[in-house]
C-alpha cells in the first residue's frame, strides 16, 4: 500500500487500487503503516500570484514535518512543483516562479540528506502537454483536481517508470560504429576532409549527437567502437579533427578492423568483462544491425535514424530507455579510466607465469568499511548491476541496506586500488546477526576486480569482524543464477563446510573454534 499526502484531488490520477489518501493538507501519518509514501502537492491555482507564492513557501515546512513522522526505511516520493496556472498580472512579477524554484531546490537538498526521499520530476511529465491539455477547468471546478483525468493513463505509466528508475539497472556499454554514425560520410571513401562533423547541417547534427554521447560517458556509461575501417586512419581523424567531440581517451575498448561485427562485439564484451546483455549497439547500416541482432540477440540493436536531424530525438529515446539512472555517483564517473586500467593489468599479467607474482606486483590496497551510511546508496547500486560474482543474485535498495544495519546486522563495503589506479567501491557483503549466529545474505564483487584473489581478502576481513563481535556460527548460501555459475564453489574454497548442495542452491556453515 502506498499512502499519498496531497493538497488536491488525486484519486483519479493515481487510481484506487494500492493507494490510500490523506485529506487535503492533512499531514498526520495514518495508523496503518504503508510500504511507501508520496508527497503530491501541486502549485495552488489562485487568482493572485502573491497568495500562491505565500502558500508555496509553506510547503517545505510541511514536507519536513511529514518526513519526520515516517519510518526511515520507507521511501517517500516527492513531486517537484510546476506552475500550472499563470496568475501574475505584471510581467516583472516572478514571485510564484521564485517560490517554486526555492521549493524544488529545498527538495533536492532534502533528498541528498535523507536517503529515503526520492525526487519525482513532475515537470518531465507536464512538459509533454499544453496547458489546455494539462488542466481541465470544468473538471477542476467540479472536483478540485489540478490535472486532467484524461491524462490518468499516461501519468500512471510514467509514474511507475519514475519509481522503477530509482532502483533499475541501466545498460553498461554503448558500442558505436563510426561512418555515418558518429559523423556523416565514409572515411575510407570520402576522405577526412569531406566528412560531415560540425559546421552547417548535417555536420552540426552529428556534432550535437557526439556531445550527447559524451554526457553518457561522463555518467559512467562505457563507450566502445566497432567499425569496419583502417584503424590507423580512424584514430588519426578522431585525434586530429578540430570538430570532433569524442576522442580516443573517451573509449574504453575498440575493434576497428574488417572482421564481422558480431565477432568483434563478443570480443569487446570479453575484454571489458561485461555481459552481452549490458551492451547497446548503434550502426547506420541495416545489414550490420541485422547481423548483430541475429547473431547476438542479447545485445540491444535499435533502429538508427536515416536523417541526421532526427538524432537528438533518437538519442533522448535511447537514453530514457536504456541508460537513464536515478543518480550518478563518483565511481560511475571514473568507469572509462577503470576499464582502461583493467586492460593494462591484463597486459601485465601476460608477462607473468605465476599468478601470485603478478598479484604481488600490483601493490593492491584494500579498504573495508562496516555500517557506513554513506556507502549504502553505492552498495545498493552495485547489487543491482553485479551479476557474475553475486552469490545469491539478490538485489537491494538503499533502504533495504538501512534495514540490515537497523536490525543489528553488518553491511561491509570493499574499496580497491593498485598501481594502475583506484577502482573505487567494488564489493559488498550483507550479513544479518541473531545472537551468536550470523548469516551472509549476499556477497557481491564487481567483475573489474576479479582474478586478483581480492575476494579471499574480503572474506577474511568479514569473518574476523564477525568473530570479534562474538559470532560463533556463520551460515551462507549460494543461489544459482544465469550468470554466477563460475563462483558456485566459492564458500568451499574459503573454509566453509557444506550443509546441502543442490543444483540450484547450496548451504554452507563455518564455526569458529
């Protein structure tokens, strides 16, 4: 059940099933605890701007009061404000606009301080419609509903997507063709001087497209190149053209050759150590798209626009469907460098015949923290994205992680760096405790740090902490998923005894002596 705090009629907009509603401007929390809460206050529709601004200025205090009554482990979805009705009589009267901006800024700061507060950008929905479509005045005067009930269907679909965006996993990698994809024309046929990038149309459209792609890279999306070209010529143009936005430094991996693109994409996935189902491939050629879609159905292969002017809308659809996340974190912004550092590690490893000598040469440093609230959002994010070394496949929200700590459990985070760079927070373990017994509910590590025995170091630190806390018996489980088969025997390798071993699930135990 979701409970909605509102200042206007909202039943027809959200629906009845699964929702309960406060009275207008009623701020007390209902006796029956809900699974989640919604703050749906709209900008008041009043005949004068000063009265509307004064009303809006009271919202922050009301929201704070409501939040103070809610459990810290329950999400509160807060709608931002949008000016639904122009009530000013003077062009220089910005009182309502300023009050709305102040409230929305308050909400952003409030959410940054309270992990259970999730922002819902109401403008993203309202901007799809004209004011005539948005507000049905006849219905407003009959029911005090600010938003037209005709938009209930699109609104509910949009709101569900917004809630899912707070926990969903985005695709990890955008694989790009070059010719007629990142620029207009064919490098090997037209020559670099005749390619369309920057300047007038269509070059301006490709330039803007590259700017959009760069914004994805800044937020942690891995960029890769898969192109049929002469590699030397391609890099020479990319590095020396004054109008290109994307440079070699922005790409984590590439295959620029004459091999079929399905084979190249498989190699890219292997090099980056990511799943094929985490990749999106863009290519202007219907033939190449058909080949990849047929040979590797796990890879997303969207239709590419034939007209360059359609690229901005195409990119926005692509972003919203596959790459939009609730909030990028510091670790996300370093992804390209981290994957490049991994490639350097693999190159170094090929020079060693003994794995222990290779690991020693890396000068690995680990930092392990326990129950650090600041780590919880990143831990939740990792649980959503980590597949290969994820011992149960269980996913968490940041509020789930808060629950574990609140119940007396331990939440471990692992950060790793070596001579090639800082990988950031790349591992976590969720452990519940009941008396002198503990249960490792899940343990997951990023694929970027595998192959260096870091998981063994992490497990030893976990067990040392549990033993120091008075735990005498530790239980753990492995639950088979589509992608974690390579770690099925992990607990056996670190000293646990097997209680039960089945095809899809195994139980383990370790007793401290």
